[in-house]
């Protein structure tokens, strides 16, 4: 199991859950009531599942694709730690991952 710590945008709330390898981060976040819309359902046509990743596991994630980086250009509060949750699948080599919610979201598919 992989320990995921969800943090609110302002850092005042946290939720810790364990998830099995193979789980997509967006689906886990939504099942836990996190404020990620995921409008495009993983097609990388929006940035409504933008999160900020940190913690020990961040370096173990594969780098974002060019397409993911392009979509992150539209994300509210994007930073070096930004990722699209729909593109992160939890793997056996992860032990833990900190996932902070961004301060807002932009849905590029509705422009």
C-alpha cells in the first residue's frame, strides 16, 4: 500500500489514505472527496486535476510528458511540483506521496 497525504490549498486540512499500486491518483482523490474535477477524464484537455506533488515519492514519479507540461501552463498556481492527477498512476516503488490541492482550477475545455 502507498500512503497518500492530501493537503488543502491553504494547508489547514489533511487527509491520509492508503492506496494499492495501480490506482490512478485522480480517481483516489475524487473517491476521498478532494476538490478535483477531472473534466476531461484523463485526456489532458483541461487542468482541473492539477495538484502539487511533494514528499519522498515525488522524485520517484516518472517525469510529465510534453503534453502534460503544456496543459500545466494553464493551471492556476502552477509550480515546479505541479502535475495532473489523471496522469499519475501509483506504483510499487512509491512509499508515500504528499498531494496539495491548488488554489483554484481552470477548465480549458470550456473556453
